[in-house]
C-alpha cells in the first residue's frame, strides 16, 4: 500500500497509508469533487487523519492529523455512506 507523509500544524510527524475512501463516482472517474483530486479519512496511532490525494504531475499526496469532529464533518460532506464503517455508529435521524 502506498504511504504518504502526515502533518500536524505544518510539521511532518510520520507516514500513513494512502486512502481515498471518500471518493465518489462522477460518471467517468472516482474523485472527491474535482478531477484528479482524491480524499480519504483514516485512523492511525496518533488519531484521525485526512488524506489529500492528487494525480497531477508536480504535486504530492499528503495527510493531515485532524480532530475526530473534523474527520466526521469531512466524511458527512463527501461520502456519508461510509460513516458507520468509519465511526461505528449510525447517523442520527433528525426528522
């Protein structure tokens, strides 16, 4: 599996597995809203991270440590279908 550097407050602190589990099919490609861009949320020893992937030449994929609340927000925005898989709970029915 591909590894990417993970950052916390603009400082590299290690490497994590590359993940793009928030990508959605747009009819032609899997992406996270823009062509060539990918997004994923994962968990590592230090907590939750968001992986920002790119297919563009000259750019590098990377990850960033985030609080769990931010990981949840990003998951809900980009792919709520995997919320239970990541966080182990169903979304609240607010109706």
